[in-house]
C-alpha cells in the first residue's frame, strides 16, 4: 500500500486529487490543509510521496519542498501547478521537487505521473550497496521499444550510482526521472514517430493506440534505442540515441515559457533541463547527452 500525502489549502482541490489517487488499487491518500500541517504530520509518519499545491498561506509549496528536502531527502514531492505559479514551480523543481502536474490536467496526468515517480523512487530504495569502491564504469545498452524495460534499466543504473556514493538519494530520483523522460521520448517520438501533439487531444487513447500499433509495424518495430552511461565519482554522463529520423532542434519550444508549461509536450524537457547540469542534442536531433556533476 502506497500512501500519498495531498497538501492543498483548497478543500475541493485537495479532495479531488485524493479521489483520483484512490482510484488506483493499492494507493491511499492522506491530507494536509497547508504546508505547516504537512510538516507536523511528517514528524509522526512519512508517506511514500507528497503531492502539494504551491500557493498556500503560512508555509507555501516552495517552503514545504525545501523543508522536505532538508529533513526527508529520499521523500519525493510532486507539485500541483495553477496558472500564475509557473515561476515558483520552476524554482521548486530546482530545490528538490521531482515532477509537476498542472491542476487543469489532474484527471488526465496525475495517476501516470505519480506511478512513474513511485516506480523510480522504489527502485532507488531497493537497489543499494555493493561495489562501494568503484571509481569509473561505462555501459552500453541497446533497447527495443518496450517501455516496461525502461524502469528495470534505470533501477540498475541508480544502483550503480548509489554504490559509488556520488549522488544523494534525491539526486538519484532526479536522474531517474530525467532518464525516464529521454528514454520514453526516444521510443515514442523517435523510433515510433508518434507526435507529441496527440497528447494534447481530449482522448489520450489516440496517442497510446498509435504507439502500440507501430510497435508491431515496419519500419518502427526494428528500430532500437542506444544508451551509453559513463559513471564516475566526478560526474555521470548519459547519451541516448534513437534510430528515428530526428527533429529540428532549434524549433524546440521553450518549456519554461508559461504558455508551454501546461502542455505535455514541454513538460519532459523542462524536467530534464532542471534536473541535469548540461543537456545537449546532436545536429540530427536523434541523440541527447545528459550530464550530472556529482557532489
């Protein structure tokens, strides 16, 4: 049973988010009316995840993120953003939050976002120890287009980084989220050529049905994702390349533009650029390099 603490000073929004979470078997919602009450509850019981509004009296969402990052560094925090809170949200992501969901998209995106974060966080907790003296390692992986394999791969890499003691627990979650975003992007948008514009349609099944169909069709089914991971105590570098046609890199929308933050197509890139120290693309637009400098 996973417990998610929902923090929102607006009762309607708080109960709506909790109801959406409890539609998922095995999830239970707990509630706090504001950041101050949330911090009080955390002294007695630590949930598996915190879902918080940003704009609250006394202790707001940003202050709550900072307090959790200080006192419970392994506890992931997801933000609920409303129009006008985009700048605070970007700051909160830099301060330690691991993802965000626009309030207007809760019904569509909340469950999947929470599920992804819980998977990454749990994998990080389960994969620890061993090889504490490892100084440098390089791995090359070739993946098919099955998203279910991504979580296992990320868990293995998180385990290696944890063993090297180069990145703290919150940093491992950040790296895991960034890797999940770029690997999913390489599969869905790169190899399967499913447009992110389809995710903005009212019916999300249009996007997922097309992706599922193309997994069995030529030429998409024969394409692969190539991941090179270089891990050291100084930095970790990930290079992800797909076999798709690529895209025009300069045409990428600015994900920090308030007009784009609510769009599914810009959310992943915002998370990646926030959580990693350097992000670069090749000229063809089918390869991305992520760098995270270690403490």
